[in-house]
């Protein structure tokens, strides 16, 4: 049975971490985490952020997707910033991600949040997935970074 719910860190974190590593070390992402502990620290940084809000997709009590994010406050009101969103690789394209976003959207509407925000890489399945769901690209903002190596 398919279910979407708020994340319970005590109950869900380790299984969610396993899924995160499974998804993001595979194509098209090919992340190279130093260790499981390194990835755990990365996700725990989100969990420990004020306003953390996580969501879970599960089927038959097995976690198949998740969203790690947090609520931010801006002059227009509260918004949900998705830091990481992932669905099991073998289940992508089958509606699970869409349904998880719908669940998140319903929660955000109920809480009167103004936006759901995220960023992702261009020319990846994720870009096309979010556009299909109605997410819009901001043309008036630029994502900058500075390499300090």
C-alpha cells in the first residue's frame, strides 16, 4: 500500500539515508561520497536546520522516496525550500515523485506557505520532472559559486 507522510527522524532516517545513497551514487548523478558517515552528516545538517520539514513516500512499509527541506521566512510569507528530493531509481517515472510533491503541496497549502523552492542541475531528468509539475525557472536570479580549492 502506498503512503505519503511527514518524516519521523527517529524511525526513518537510516533507511532514508540508504535510499539517498542508492539514488545519488547512480546515474545520472554519480555522487562520490567519502563514506556513509559523510552522507549522513550531510543529511543531518538539513535535519538540524531550524524549520526542518521532511516527507516520506513509502510502499508496503518500505521507504521509496523522501524530501529533506526546511521552512524559510521571507517578506511575502513562509516558503518550503527543498534541499534534497529523491525517489528510488527503479520507481522513477511511475508517479511516486508526482504524488509526493502533491502531498507536500497540500501540506504547504494547509500551512499557508507561499512557495515551494528548489534547485537542480540542468538537462537532467529532475529538471524535466519539476517543469512537468509546474515549477517555473526564475529568469531574474543567478546561482553563483566560488571554488576555493
